[in-house]
């Protein structure tokens, strides 16, 4: 009995995910498709795409929060805000480079992410929520532009 057969009998998706993952990779590499856990494998592959979208949403949100703080609290600007903006942009651009099919996704979710970012910016600055525009004051191009920092209103 070879190692893959032994593992297949001992592991399962629910019992030991890490071992199950190693097993599935080995079966794929060996071309032993009959031993694959197709349903769970398909679900895991689909979840990778959802993870990429969540990554875009999260980084977009961080960038917007700090852009709002930068614009609406110029007297309290910190290098950390700028660093957070740059890091969020780098992560966004890296994810979009690695998954070009998601290029339009930031534009699709910017308004939804802005609502959350606006609340976070109000909480973090102590300013009332209505101190920030009701709609996102930045274009997606500005949010992604490594050289863009908004002026004070």
C-alpha cells in the first residue's frame, strides 16, 4: 500500500484539512483523479476567488479611510496614514496584477466600501459622519494612483 492510499484512508476534509490538502495535491500531481474529493476540491478552488475579492475590498477600505483622514484632518496628518495608503495601494495593485480578471472589481465595490470607510473614518477621527461626503470623493483611479494624496477641502 503506497503513502497516498494510506493517507486517503486516514484523512478527510472535515477531519484534517491540512492533510487533506496535501493528499489532494499529491493525487492531482500523480494523475489519480479517481481518488480526488471533487466536491470539496471544487469548493476550495472557488473560495480562492472569493478570497481575492475580500482582499480587494479590505485594502480598498483601508485606502479610503486613510485618504479621508488625510483630506479632512490635514492638521493631524501622520506618516503612518501615508504609509497605510501606500501599502493598501500596493496590495490592491498586486492582487489586480495576479488576477487581471478582477480589474473592474474595485470600481464595482467602491461605493459599498466607501460607506464602511466613512463610518470608520468618523470613528477614528472623532468627526461626525456627516463631515465626510455622502458619496466617495475619490475616483478609483485616484485611490489606486501611487502619487495621489488629496488636498484639504
